[in-house]
């Protein structure tokens, strides 16, 4: 009896990756059309793949009605397993790609909006000149979305402000940069050197919308200066709009030095002021998953980036890997 059972198990049909991928998409979206669009499969093919998976496994995964799709109890349990299998297959393919040749294939780089316009020219030039076979794919998103993309495997590497303090994420610091005060032409602090941080207590400070890490950094700087109330009366979705609001006389703002040249060149109605040492700063780094198959490549890229970033108004961090 035991031998017979073993033979039966050995001949059991196995689910295909396409079936698992289809089921995982439906489990995530709970909608056949949205799931099909997400994985580039026709809706009939996706429905057929899920039905075939149910037949292979011998369980009902979905409760289908005319209006919506629900996971059955078995579907809820097996969706977790299906996702784990697909993630492991993705890791297998990533490992194989890394073994074949370094700096080839796709590299999905996530960048925050307050870094992308000012550092990407340097990053893209470096990749074009030194790693011509690398397919760099850039995604500009806010920090929370980037971290989600990194941990779920949607993104490979991030370029953003740190520290993150996220378990399983390794930071490769690149540089520190100072913040500069940007004011209207008639402001008393405009053009000044050695501005004390305490001056932030009295300023009408304009900030980015919630979700931007630069907003949180500016609020932290204000708190360090002794300001307890949130200095927010007007906000903006991007630094360009923020600077135009300053030029219009609505208040002052803080800009990282890498953004200063690009953003202040848009108006002749602005002045800048520098803080006394130690000036408020932010740190920019690459971030990768701990144990990433291409971790050695990412560390090499960090070293190359530090060299390429030296002409910028930043303090490059050496020996941080």
C-alpha cells in the first residue's frame, strides 16, 4: 500500500508557473480584467489558467459571482503560497542573470522626486559610459512606494534619502548635502551667510505635500531649531512649484544644494542664504535588499557613483560599503 501511494504522488500533475501567476494576479486584484491587464494576459486565458489550477490542485480557489470575485478559504491560504513560489522563481532568474554577466540585463532603479531631476543626469551618464549593456529602468516615486517596490521585488535598487531604518534593507551611503534657505528678493535673510538655525522659528516656511521625505526633513530641522508648531500654510507637489511660490512672496523654503542651481534659475525674484555650521543636511544613498543576488554589483555601482558625483556641491562619503 505504501509503495502504491508513493507512485501515485510521483505522478501527480504539477501546477504551471503561468497558472500560479494568473491566480496570484486575481488574488491581488479580485477582478479578472484588472488581473489580466496587470500580467499582460487576455481575460479568457487568465480565467482558463485559474480553472486549470483549481483542477490540478483539486480545490476551489475563487468564489465567482456576476459582480465580483472573492477568494475561498482555500484560495486565501494558497494565494500566500503561490506568491512565495513566484518570488522564489524571480529570485532564481535574478541569480541566473547575475551569474551570466555583471551589469547586464534590466536594473529597475527607484528614485525620489527631490533627487531625480538633479542626480539622474550624472547617473545616466555613468551607466551609459561605464555599463553600456545595462538596461536601466527608472521609476520616480515617493519613499513609501519605493520601499514597498523594493521589498516586493518590483524594484531592484533605490536612490533616496536615508536613514530608512527598515529591516532587510541595506543602505550604501553616497553623499551628504547642506540645505539652503531660499527667500524672496526683499527678505531680510536673503543672501546672508551664517544664518543661525534659530531663525527658522520665525519664518513662514513653505513645504512639500505630505508623503515627501524632504517635507519630513524640513520639519525635523525646524524642531531641532526649537520650533514646535508646524510652519505649514501653503504646500506644493514639487520643488519647482515651491520655488515659484517663494518668488511670488508667499514665504521661504529649504532646498538641498543639488537642487539649487536648477530651481533658482527659473526666476530672478529669489535670493539664497546659507546656514551657520553645522548646517542642516540630508544624506543620499543607494538602498538594496539584504542578500540581493546582485549585491556586489550594487556596491560597485555605489563606488562608481561617488566618483561621478564629486563635481556636485556635496560631501562624498568614501568607504561606506
